[in-house]
C-alpha cells in the first residue's frame, strides 16, 4: 500500500481541480510543483493592494453554469467585462470589431453602411480559397481592419509573417454589427474578488502541497509514493523528448510600478503596429476597479520558446501535431498515469475549459 492515492505533478488549474475532486472522494493526494507558488499561470502577486497577473491577463468567462457556480463557491466574482482597446499609431479602436470600431475607421453609423464597406473591400481582393492567415483575414474583414488591427499584432504574436501562418489560426474573427465592446459572448464573466489565488487556495485546501519540487529530479521516488500519477507538465519532457521538442510561443513580461493613480484608463490596451515590440499593456488595478494612489502596468513581449522559458501557446502546425500524436500514443500505454492540462495535451485551453477537462477526467477516473 503506497502513501498516496494520487501524486499530482503540477499545482496549476488542472492539477488543483483534480486534487480537489479526488480529495472530496476521500482520496489522499500529494501535489508537487517545481515553481515556488501554486496556481500555475493564474497566480497573482499582491503589490500595494493590487493583484498583479504575473503571467499575463486572465479573464474568466464561460457559458457553463455548473463551472461558474463551482468557481464562485471559492470566492465571489466581480462584474468585470473584457473590453480591450487597440492602439494603432496613436489612433484608438474598440475591440472586438464592432460598430464603434467601424465608426472610428470609416465614420459609418449604421450596420448596413459598415457591412457594405467590408463587402466592397473583400470583393476587390478576389480571394476564393485563402492559402494563409493573411488571405483568410482579408477575406473575412477586408484591407483596413487587417492592415491596422490584425497584421502587426498577429505577426508579433507568432514571430512569423502572416503569409507564412496557416489560415486555420484565424478561421473566425468576431465581427459584430452592434455598438457592443464586450469581447466575449459568454453569459458569465468576471474576475475573482481578491484575485485568482483565492481559487487556488480553495481548491487545494487541506491537501498536501510541496513547492520547489521537480518531479524529474527523482521520478522513481515520486512514482513509489503514489498508486497513480496525474501529470500536467509538458508531454514531450515526460518522455525525455524522444521525438523532439514540441514548439511553443512564449512571453516576456516587463512590470512597472508607477506613482500615478491611472496610466491608461483600461485593463488591456493592444498595440497593433509592427514597430512597437510588445503586443499589449495590462494595467492590473482595472480588473478589480482599484482606487489605489499608484498603479502597476505590464508590457507583454512575445518570443520564441527556448528551454527554461515558460511555454504558453502551442504551435499546432502539421509537424508539431504529428510529433504530439506520437507522444500521445506513448501516453496511452502508460499504466496508472493520467495526462491532463494544456502542456500534457499540447492544447490551448481557456480557464473554464481546463476546469471542465479536469472535472471530466476526475469523474471518469474516480467514478
């Protein structure tokens, strides 16, 4: 009989959710994480009363009422609505693309006028079968929106020319012919009052957690501790990169504390021109309607992922997809090991999707 029913590798959202569900079923869990904090990328650092989203903006949104009720059981969520602003060479545009955006661009006031403008631009391009991201975006929204609000931002984000990116990345762009700046269409949206750490603390309450602990330093030891392993780290690392490393885009964050109460008047401002190296500036206090006398901003710089950096966005092109499928086949043959979360599944997840996936896998595993 081993000491734990489950040793869970990774104290991020998937690992914490699984541990919570298993613990509720009477299972004894140990959660380990190589970082010095739990919560993975939703971790917040409190500075001067401001909850700083250390790993970039996290805005919770879902249509799933059980998941919304679940996260609200740990702390109440505020009424924050994601309404980013795009800055293109000093001009400001509302996002997602809506009537406010079209009025700023073309001074059109009715949905019909905006639709006609986009239709004219698309027709003149004669794109029948988009061969890349650039053609796909042009075929959806025309030249003005593409040149000002998509091209520079997307090329910075992916580190590649839009003509070298696959069309599927941008299959559907949110285009709205109403004066509505709410970025998400989901029914439920907000930020946990007191920050995301409240969620992590609630999920891991009463569960043993060891931080600064690397599974790979002694994997046989950790396997000996638990009847089962739940692994949420990079799947290629688990298999010693047997088929090569899976590729990611990473991010570098530049945090700055300012002795003013308000820097940009909005939580998120995207910088869509190619000449500015960062993709956006986040002003953290606006996520929680802060009234502090000072503010903290973060510039977000996309970069190629290299070993030692945090992997954020999987590069789901043909080569990486084939490579991942080989790792997936190895994972299927592992006994008493459950793989889950964005790194183990090489998949971009929103927060509610991670929780849904963890709950679904826990239910299947635990009955």
